[in-house]
C-alpha cells in the first residue's frame, strides 16, 4: 500500500506492543524500520528521489484497537515510537467483549472503554479515531474527544443511496398495477 502511494496505513488487530513495533518497522525505511525499497508510484507524488528521505516523517502509522486485549495493552501500544494515531474498530471490539458486533454502540462498557482509550491518547498527544455508522454518532464521538471519525463505508453508502433511489421511484409511481 505504501509503495502504491498511500500516506498512511491503518492496520487491523494490533493487540500487543510487539505487534505495534512490527507495524511501525514495516512502515519505516532504515534505520527507523525495515520497509523495503520499491515506492514506484509513491515516489511520483513528491519530488523524484526525495520520497525515501521524507517518507519516515510523512507516513502515518495507525493501529486498530478492536479487542479487549488491545485495550488492556493500550499504554504499551501507544508507547511504541512511531505510532501516529489509533483507530477503534467498534464492531470487533464488541465482538471481543462477548457482545453483538455493531457500530454506534450505546453499551456502557464499550463507552467506558472509549474513555480509557481517549485518556491514554490524550496523555501522549496521539490522535484517536473511531469508525461510526451515522453522522450524529460521529459528531458525538468528536465531542467525546475523538479526532478522526469515519462514517459508514463506500459500499454501505452506495447501498443506502440505491435503496433511497428505488424508494423514491415507488413513491412517485404509487401502487403498481
């Protein structure tokens, strides 16, 4: 992904300090990491030949926090040099807590976990992010302290728009005869 030009990586299921260290290492060129050299497309986004000189400072490394284990290890994960932000995966987090996976949770245990994660991020100046389903919930999460929110996903948004378009047709047509 990085060689293809991405300026950041969100990596799922990072649960330990060791996994966070490996993630950072694979996203950074030596001497800060062990990323291989092959940024054919990525190098085209900047000045030719400068990409390797600036990539270590520009690429965002964002582990996903989506399990009870990751929350229990949040301090160790965030203390890994090179972690720029975290991204909470609420559905997988709920799943790991023995709950039904869903977005925009009102579950008190899950909301308490968000507070724990936010406090750990704030203490270190690391940006917290979370995946949301609805705009109102994303706004609530921003007010709670998250600095990055995503709303739904491309396929979900397209399906929602398609359903609305079809419903609009039937509303105009009325009962089919």
